[in-house]
């Protein structure tokens, strides 16, 4: 799995060949370590999604004999925890806020409001009636 | 007048002594300032000459450190053999003196009489003349012989440029092979001896030199592929040649090439043009893929038919993806053949498909 997030940090901190050894700050474009974890989980679940759904289909049915279902149970536990899509957290894409997300835009309400006021969101207008 | 000034000074002094506060400025300072410019004007001319003379004396004095010590401590420029211009005739003083003495003896013998006296007189006159600074070059050269000793014994034949390059490259190769921290004293001693002057530009023989062998295919690393290196090389070239977009039009061009820009009229299947060639029957009638491996009756068949129904209703998968989906199940079941046979679900003969009740 090619993740540039954690591996690069480890590489710079621990390998003595890179000139930033022990001191180089690792810079990311993500706002938060929580955001980075979320990104990792999304990538992992995207990678294992197909196989996982197929094994899950074997589990979630009444048709197949129970022995096969038990086998499928054991197999699905072999996946890493981060491969489960249930662990994905819908955070704000800009501020990494966990709550108050406007889902369609993937933003927190504060950022959403800011951009809407500056006319950056298509079709969004200040509500006014009466 | 002066007495008044003195009194004032004394009063100031007394006041300073009595007062508790320290004086704001030192009373001596203005006096000192008044003295200095006057002194400089008087002694200006004298001190400069004195300084120059002192410097000259220093130069004339012998150095405190010996030559070898100096060379050890400080890095001196390596001695290079100086080029000798063919126009100027080199004159060696020793030879001059020898010739002069010879000539003097010959003359004295020819004249006769007191050989030694005549010799001494002649030598004194001639040598005295040489020591004089007013003599012209022609006077000096009259009795002198041209020293052509250098031409007789040629220094090692001057190396051509090609040879020099070869020597340097070989040295570079040997240097990289040698361990980094080997004692370098020996090499430093060798270095000044090896350095030679460049070939002169008068005559360059292009065809006489040895070839460098750069363009021959070398056996080292021949045929091996450095994938990452090549990729990075390509990346570097691309970065070097491609300029960032100068205006918004160029940005849009780059985006369309990357596929980020929606093309008008908006087509929801913008990236998936090949799928339009696939007939819809391939999406719906997938049961044909179950033939050959799937048992005709039993829970597995039931399961697989459900899978096919689900896939046929899927508008988002490509036909190939649906096929892969079914094949994955085929491989999965074939890997679990032992367990399935124990249960009695997986019989290869399609007719005998006795299965357990499905609950």
C-alpha cells in the first residue's frame, strides 16, 4: 500500500541517510492527524472493498449452508481493521471538524457559510422569505 | 588671561571632587581632542616615511620560519615548470663566469708576461663591468655564450590533451575505488610531481593520440535496467521542459488532458466511452458464465443465481467487472471444494445434486 503520509515521516525521522534525520518536520497537506487517519482508512477500504463485499455477501444470506458462512466469517476477520468502511468518518474536508458537516459539500457548516457568503457555492443563496 | 582659565579649571576640579554625582563627561576629553588633529598635521609627513622604512626593513629581514616549515604549515602553490619562450635566450651566470675566466686566461697566455696579473686585471674589469647597472645588454652579451642545454635534454614528451583527460579520469576511477579515509600523504607528495603543463596550442596532432574509448559499449551495467532511475529521469526532463501554464487557457488545456474538466454537453459517462460498444444483453444475461462449474441444483446454484440477478440490475459495473465478479466466486468455491464435498453441496456431476435442506 503506497501511503505517502506515514511512510515519509518514518523515513525522514529514522533513516540516517536523509539529511533531515531526527529534526526534519514532516509536512502534509491535511489539517489534522485525525484527518490523516481518516484518509488512511478511506484508501484501505477502497483497496479491499471488492473482496470484502464478496465475502460479506457469503455471510449475509440464508441460502448457503452455515458451514460456508462460518468460513466466510473467519475469512473476513483476516482483513485489517482499517479496511472496514464503517470506520470512515465524514469530517470536514478543510478544517477536519467531526460535527456539523454539510454532507453534499463535505464541509463543516462554518466553512460552508463562509464560502456561501463569498458566492463560491453554486446555487446557494441566502434564504429570505416572507 | 591664562591665570583666570587656570582658576576656572581648578574651581571645576574642586567642584567635581566635592560633588557626589559623577561627572557627566570627563573634563580631559576636549583637551585630548584638541591635541590630536594638531599632532597629526605636524607629524603626518614624517610618520608616513618612517612607516614605509619600517616596512621595508621588515621585508629585508630574514623570515623567522624556515622554508620547509612554511610549506608544511601553509598550503603553498605547487611549483610548476615555467614555460620558456623560445625568443629569449636564457643566460646562466655560472657559465658566463666560466667563459669569462677561460677567455681571460687565454688572453693572458696570448699576451704573455705576467699571466696571473693580466688575468686578474681582465677579470676585475670585466666582472666590474657586469656588476655595473649602466651597461647595456649588448655589452654584457658580447662575451656570453647561449645556453642551449635545455633543448638537448627534453623533458618527458609533453602529453596531449587526450592523454591528460585519460589520466584524470583514471585517477577519478581509482580514487572512488579506494577507501575514503586512506592516508592521503603519499598521494599529496605524488601529486606535484605528476602535474605537468598543458600542451601548447601551436601544433595539435588529432590523429596521433590514443582514443578515449567513451563511445564504445561498455560491459559494466550493460543490459541492466534501472527502472526507478529512468522514471525519475523522465520526470526531470518533463519538469525541465514543461513550463507552468502562463494563462487560464493553458491551465484548462492541461486539465482537459488530465480528464478533470467536464466536456460540454455534459455526459455522465465521460470516462467510459468503450462501454457503449458493449451490448446490453451482456449485462443482463449473465447466467451463461455459470455454465461449466456451478452445480445445477443446490444452495450454491441458488446463491449464484441471486448474484446474477443483482449484477444484471447493476447499472454501474462494466460487463467485464461483472464477469470478474462471477469468476471470483468460482475460484472461491473451487478452493473450498473439500468442505463443500463433505457437506455434499459440490458435486461435479450436474444430474446428481442431492443437497441438504436450505434453512
